[in-house]
């Protein structure tokens, strides 16, 4: 066979001979075609044109013939040598094929719901002598499709082993298959002995030394440039024994409060979980005293919680979370203890503020009682002084007058302790008493100096 132009073939003379015999028989029934010497021979107009169509759609081949005259147009599928139609009459038994024409110049071949076996070369022929023909190619493309019965379903593998996920796709052109995780996590490809696994494209995905982090839904995606692309979800489950994690191993709580302990469980298949308390490994269930709850987090993580209501001294013990599945069991413990309530701490500023608030600014009832006591003390002093005659050695006359004047002065409360007999003024003895008490307040050893001062003021000065 030879090429007549790009994309078209000349399929030998067999289809032409077959169509010629059919057309000749048809002409014999209606008389032989006589060509008038003055009329031009038939010739083709525009090219038929190749067609690319998605499977399931309709197409139309159009063949334009000029000066057809008494001649007839036929359609042949060249690769199968099957005659489709002659003139306006359909020959094939394919119900999806039909023909139409207009003005004996435009001839149309219709194919509805195009299928893959319709793909090939089609010829528009005119029964001249020699016969003339035009060819066009029909290309049927098929969107990608995943073959379910040849594709992996939910797959289970034990941790540490290897697994192969398969995704079979078909279409035309043949689809390219790629893999990704539905949760958008990265697919981890590990070495298999000396063979490196580095690609996530292809109809098979090999995962070696599988870990629990590889668990999850995988998507195989098939595309061939014909929209739409298709995908299938394949769930990979990695089985492993329970692993427990307790965020806090010791929890303290005051009495009468609620306290909650938590435990995270990683397991596949999902573990049977319980809370137990020591001693005796008594199993705990939800009640008025306890609340037991679980929350599923991800594909293999479960969060366990135990809430103890109205915490008492008897609740201060060790609690254990226990999990088990077909591959093993595991447990972890939390100790709950009582916290003694703490007195509120007083800061330095608060303490100074309290002192300021307790300094009296007026004479209270307690102050009045204190002043009465001080008055009694004054009477005692006066009685003591009255035992000495005026002008005596122990009491100069001026000193008695000074004391009398001081006693007649109004007393003021300063919020502290007041000694009226130390408020002497104007007398040398009064200065001595005041000086003695002032110096004596500095330290115990100053008491000696104070006593000497008192002696000097009371005995020596009056004699001078």
C-alpha cells in the first residue's frame, strides 16, 4: 500500500472492485451509465476532513462532488472493506449509520454514538471509469476509566511489611496513572533492599517497610488528556499493637472538685479500652461518680478521658488506662493525689496598705481606755511627789509647778503610747527626764547613761 497524502492510505483495489461490482449491478438494473461527451466528468470539491471524536458522540463526514450527472456516490470503510451506503441507500446493518444529500452535490455520512470499532479510514467513491475516491480518518478517543475488578480495594498490612497497591486504567490514548494521598500528606517511598522505589506514577505503587504513618486513603488518578480525569480511593490500613501515651502521670486536685485524666491510644485495628483503679484493678464505668468518654482522632488514634466528680480522699489513688486488640495489649497509669488549699499570699504592698488602714486617726473607745490608764499613772506620780515637801531635795518647787502646768494641758492622741509625765517643759528636770528616756531607747547599754542622767537631773542640779 502507498500513501496518497498525509494521514490517508490507498487500500489497494479490493474495496474499489467490491464497490464497482455493486454499483455496476445497480446500474444494470437501471441501465448502463452513459456519459455525455459534452458534459464534464465528476470531480470532488473540498477535502472531506479528518475527525477526532470522543466516544459516544455523533459525527458527520461530508463529501462534495461536482458535475455528478448520472453517476452515484458510495461510502466504504477501508480497513474492514465494509460498504456503508450507495447513493441515498444504506447498505450496512449498523443502525447507527445513515446518509443524507443536498442538491446532488453534498453527500453526508452520519454515525451516531461513535464507538471504538468505528475508528478507521472512510472513503467517498464515485462510480466513474476509472473510479475516483476521497478518504478521511476517524479517530475515536476514549476518556480514562479505572477497571474496578483489576484495581485494589481496601488493603491491610502489618506494620513493617511491604504492600503493593494496583490501579488498572484504560482509555485511548492509554491513560497515565499517578498516586497521591487523599489527606495531602507526602507518600514516603523507602528502599527495598538495593532497589530504589522513587516513583508515584504507574499502575502499581510499592510501599516497603510500612509504618503506621502510611495508613490512610490513597488516590490513583488516571488521565490521558481527554477530560475528565478519573480517580479511585484505596484505603490502606496498617495493623499494629496498641501504644499508649499519658500526657501527665501525676495530677493533683483539691477536695470536692472535678479532676480529669487523659490517655491517648494508637492502635489498628481499633483497641478495646477500659479505665481501672488501684488497688484491685477495679474497672470503671460511667456513673454519677465517674464519666468515661472516648474521641476518635484520625484513623488509628483514640483519646480516652476519665472525669472524677466531687473528688474525695478515697479517690486519691492510681488509675490505669488499658487497651488491647488482636495484636497485643498495653497499659499506662496516672496517679491522682490531694492538694491542700493554700492561704492567700499577701504582697508587701497589701501588707503596708493594711498597716495604713489600721493607724487610728481619732480617739476611739480603746484610745479612751488607754488615756484613762495614763490618767491613773499621772495620779500615781502626783501621789509620789506629794510625799515630799515643797522645795525638798527630790522636788524643786519649779519642777512641781511645771508638772502642774503640764497636767492642765489637753492631751492629744497620736495613735501611739503617750506618757504625760515625760512631756515636761520649762524645767531643767523635765529636760533630764526626756533626755534620759530618749537616750535609753537607743539600746540597753544606753539605759546606764539614762540612769546617770536621771540622777544628775534629780539630785545634782537642784543643789547647784
